C-alpha cells in the first residue's frame, strides 16, 4: 500500500493491476482547458482525467473559497465517477510538482481513503523513464465510493482565528502582501507564518527526502501537535502539498482551511496582515516585521 508518494518505476510495474486507479490531475490556473488538452495528447496508460474545478471541487458546503470542498454526498459521486472504490490503490499525478495531484490525495484522505499516493516527479518522471503514453479519453469503469469525511480535518471560517498555528502555503511575496495576482486584497491572515509549498521540492521537481522534509518542518511542528497546525493557501489547493509533504516526513495529518485566502479576503471587514511573522517563542509573543 502506498500512502504518500510513489515512483515511476513502481507505478509502471502495477499498470495492469485491476485494483489500481490512476488519475491525471494536470491543470493550469490561467488556461483552464490546458490540463485536459495535455491529457488527451498523451497520458499514462489507463489514467482518467480529473479537472480541478469539475472533479476536485464542489458547491460551497464547508467553505466559500475559489475551490470549495464538495459535500460528502457530492464527493462520493465525484470519486465514484473517477472509477475509485474503497479497495483500490489510487495514484494521482500532474506536471506541476504534485500540487494539483496533492488536492486529490487530500480529498481521498479526508473522505476516509488513505490508499492513495502522488507520483513523485509527475509526468516528467514518467517521460524520463521512457515509458509509453496513450492518447484520447479513458472512461472510468464504474466505481463505488462511500465517503466518510473526517470533519476534524477541516477548519472553517469561524474557527480560523482560534487555531494554535496557522501556516500560509503561498509564495513569500504573496504572503507578505507585496503582490497579489489573483485576489482583490494582498496580504495574509494575521498570525499566520509562511511555508511555501515549493520548499518541499528539489531542483528537479521531486519531493525532498523524508529527512530533509522533517528539517524543513521542524520549527513549524515544534511545541504543537499535528492537529493544532492548519495550512491554507489561495484556495485550498497548494496547501494540500504541504499536508502531503508533512505526512511523508512522518507527521500525522494536520488540518486544512480550504476556504483559504480567497474566502478570508472576500470580506473587507476581516483583518489583513502584511510583512512577515515569526513563530512564537517560549514565554514571548509572535514577532512581526516588514
């Protein structure tokens, strides 16, 4: 069973396995049809395609961010439509360092299915091995997925200001309020510290080793339990990359504020912070600076 990452060689050996589901999660936030077109042009044999908006998001139920988490019933239908069933090993991949694939990884864990892994290196890793691709659209065989969501895995808007440790997963300049290419307000939720999701990857777009990931998360997880840490990002997608990396490093699954900055910043009455903030030190206060 693979619960965090899987390499291309291992996936290749299991391509014909009847109890394996492969899901292509490629997506482009600017050109929303680009991921599907890339899938049609060439994908891992047997893979079905999952669209971030259509398949990995839903109607607002737990949050009102840009990519809301589907309700339990809607989530079960979406995962069933992808051919996923409770007994299957799922492998998700993309061409973006795993950030969109990690969203499916998190959704499945949230829904009670931990038999899911992200292909380390994504399509680049597959192509570098010289493995074949297939073209066109695959239709998933009928699955049967019973979603049993863990309500404790999600932080809702009214809980955000009470979480012990809040971590913003966006680029440092977006976190600090220097730029904001998507939302109408720049900055971050007051009290949040920053851990950019790309810090989990090496120069080749592969995940760092568990040992190096642990070093990167050492300060974030110091002095608190995993369920006291909540990750967010722009819309509940790249934060899942941090959640996956932390689990791969050996930590229990932390929590997600799925509404993220897109929900928080939509109301001008909510406070906004700019600059950087530091983790609290024993006996001290949270420090901030520009």
